[in-house]
């Protein structure tokens, strides 16, 4: 039984194999190699197709191809590849169970053209290809980004473009940070000219004020060399402005855009009576004549329709040939942009651990929870911002094969109006679980001073301006060749120099900060029989940070900062060619920068206005009624103005000596002197007459 079963299985398997293999004996295959006939080399990626069946294959990197499982018969093969003449092979016989060898040689498909001459083209820094050469020639570790890449990435200004550079980041959306080092170690330049800044707290330049439409490239040096300025120990950012084009150009552009957080909003946070003017210029003088009285204008935020975002630009330039090897030209560009932003889900909350091992709880101040008189800082933040930026760039130049002289004028302006609303309703809910704001008998409303609702409103309008006038020259001087044959040969020296006068201004008129706290309706048992039970109505009261009862709950601050810079530099470079035909150089230079800064601030408040209050619900903004009430504004005596000067002078020398193609020795020294002077400038005496008084008071 076992044997018969085994024989039966064997016969069944044999019949199965025969039934399967029988059809396979009716097919064959085609294989071969495709060659480039002109160079007698394998041709990869060529296409091979059977005309009758449509079956096709692609040649490998070695030019080999294979067409399997083809029925017996005669076929036509078509060999093709882009740039090559197609070849057709007919009567290719496929026999069952056999491999047919078919090779092909394709000839290049050429078109004869008229003769043309390729001339040397000077490529600027607007393309990534050109910047590769600049990086390779730089002795320092340098990265860069071109105008082409900025345009493709949608970068609207220098700050957003800097984010595209490896190893560079942007702090607060404005300040350059190189390899993690902050602004004090990073030097910002424009066409190699050190830029002034009107930032009140930092020497750093606010890069968001320079539109990318004016920038040809941004170069970021990440290592220090002697020809860089002393405060570039962490790195340097050099904004290269657009220059005279080689070909005539006229370019007009415009676009409309919207932020999904802003579009079609009717609760956009801003200022009711004033906003941002079209050209970002708005004179808001200090009303000294109104000291001791109410001042007009908004003191708090307002909700309204969202603004419209758009931008446009205009650029034109051309170069002319005056005579043999003498060219003159010019370029100008005008850029304008309106932008806005909004969010209503911001959080600014402070927590702490009071004792080791304890849970984290809200940070409190101006009292303690045990006293049932304290405040928390658990704010929810809403912020709206509207900004206008525009700028003008003009360039004039003349050049020959060995000399170039150019004058550049650039001015940018920006105006930003920001409204910020911060509300703390979380402290009451944290300390009184299940808190019911509408129930006068709720324990949280009985303890009115314990974690009251807080509201701060800030209106900040700021104008910024940067202007620079630059004269640059580059020269290649004819010089007799000298050196040691086969070891070192001198090349023509190169000189570049620059003279610049630049200015930066910050105008921040009437920054307004308004603070209020709110008590809900509170039930009071009274004192029977003399005082019956009653409900104290909901009330807004002044909120003064740090419990400074002298300072009012409304602060208005005028601030103006101006910084001017006169600068010149001169560099001479002696290039040479050494034994392996690699180029090195010796370089010398001097640098001078004279900076003057003026700082002026005037602060005002409703000092000692401690009894002010307003009866109303939480949803009512006291800031809307405050200007109509009697809250006299007077000047503070704490402001300190100053005039400062900084003079920097430096000289350096350095060498870049190639030893072998993959090894350069770079060395040198830099000597830099810095003189700083600051003179405090007391403000002028301001005299005002208090209400209902016959005398005058000197505020300082």
C-alpha cells in the first residue's frame, strides 16, 4: 500500500511538471548590449522595444538589456535614446527555449549651427553658482545665500533670509545669531560697511528692516580673520546690495497676500483712532501744554476689521559703453510692503515651587494667599500687529577693465503698530475651584482682593529708519612682475576702499500701557440692624505693577534714538602664484569708524491717582472711558538722556599661503583701539500749573 501510494504520487508530480513545462518550451528571450557608435562605449539607459508586442526594456549602466518570455516568431526591435539617432533591427528570430543575441550601436544626433563666440562673463553674487566661487576663495569659513534662493524661498527681508543659512539663526525675528553666539559677538555690515543701529538695548542691527528685493546676496563669515572687525569674533553678516546690471532691466512686481489668522477678522486688535499711515510717517508730538490735564487719544486696545496685506516693487537699471573699456551705468529699486499678524491663543503664565519637593503652583505677588490679598500672573494673551516697510536703493558707477568706482544710496523705513491684550482670569479659578463669577455669594467673590481678574493693555507705535551713503572703489594696479622662477611669481596688486556716512533712527512716540483689575459683584452681610445686607457692584480698579502706588495705572512714554556713523576703510592686496600654480596673497589695511548716539526719553503717568475706579462688567473696557474721566497726566523725574560717542581705529596685516593644493596657511594680526564716551544730558525743566492752583511746579 505504501509503495503504490508513493508511485502514484510520483506519477502525479511527473504529469504536473510535464503539463507546466510544455508551454514554457514555446517561448524564448532576447538579450544584448547597446553601444555609443561614436565613442565605442556602452550606452546606459537606452530604450529597447519590440514593435509587434510593445514589450520594452531599458539598458543598464553597462549598456546590457534583456527581453524575456517572448513567443516563437520573427520580430522588429527599435533602439532609441534622447540625443541619438533611432535604430531599427528587423527579422529578429526567437526560437523556443533559446536566447537570441542582438547588439546595437547608436550614433549621436547632431545639428550643425552657425559659429558663435563665447565671451568671458562676470557673474555677480545673485546666483548660487557664483557664490560657490566666492566661498572657495574666502580664507574664512563662509556661507552665503543668493537673491535667487531668497526669491524661491519667499524670504521678504534679510532676517527671514538669514534663516536659510546653515549655522545662522534669528533672535526675536530681527537679530543675527551665528553658531549660537548672540548679537554682541556678531557684526552686521552692508557692502562691507559697518551699520549703525538705533536699538535701545543692543548694538545689534535689526535685519528685518532690509527688504530682500534690494539684496543681491548675504554672506555669513563663521570664523575670524584679521581683515574682519574686532566685534566679529562670533561671526559677521554682510548684506550685499544689488548693483548695476550687465543687461538693461525693467521689472515691476506686485502681490496680494493674507495671513489665515488675520483674513476676514472683525475682532482684529489695534488702535481705534490712529493706525499706520501709508508711508509709515506720523508726527506725534508731546503735548506739554496739556500737562496736569487729560490727554486725548486711545489708552487701550480696540477690536475692528483686519487690514489688507500687499506689496509692490519697481526696479530699473542699465549699463552704457562710453568708449573702449569705459562703461557707466545705474540701477534703482523701490519696494513697498504692508503686513499684519494676529493671534489670540498666547500664554504668559508664571509658576514656581515654594519649597523643595512641593508641587508647582502659580507665582503670586503683592500679598499672599493666606492674607486673601494677592495677585497672580496667569495671563492669556491676544496680539495684533500692522506694519509698513518700504525702501529705496540707487546705484551709479563707472568702470574700466582695471578700475571701478560706484556710489550707493539706500534708505529703508518701517512703521509698526502693535496692540497687546493680556488678561488673567485663571488665578481666581485656580484658588477657588468651581468659581462662579456671576454668583455674588461665591467664596471667590467674597474675597475680592484674592487673585482678582487682571487686564493689561499696551499700544506701541514705532518708526525705524536706516540710511547709508557709500562711495566704493576697486583698482588693479599695473606692477612689474618679480619673483623666483618656479617658486613664486608676483601678480598685479589690488586695492579696494570705501567711504560711508550712515544713520539709524528709532522714533517711538507715545507708547501707552494701561493696567486694571476687576472685582465681581460681591454679597455683603452688612451689620444688622445698622447696615442691612447689600451687594457691592462690579468695579474696575487701577492695577499697578509691583504695587508701586506712586506710579499710575497709565504710562505714556516718548522715546527717540539716533545714531550716526562716519566710516572709511582701505585695503591693499598683493597676490602671487607659487610653485604649484596656486594663488596666495599678502594683505594690509586700515579701518576707521566714528559713531555718535543720542538717546532721549520722556515718561508720563497719572501719578498718585489711587482712588480712581470704574463701575462695570468685566467685558467692558475701562480704557475706553478713562480718557473722558479726570485723570491728570504729569511727567516723571526718572528719565535719563545721554549722548555717547564711539571711535574705532584699526590696522591689520595677513597672509594666505598655499603649500599644497589641499593645504593653506593663514595668519596675521589686527590692532584695534576703541574709545567710548558717555555724557548724561539732564532734561530741560518743565513747568506746569496744577488744576485749581495759582502757583507753578518744576517737575525736574
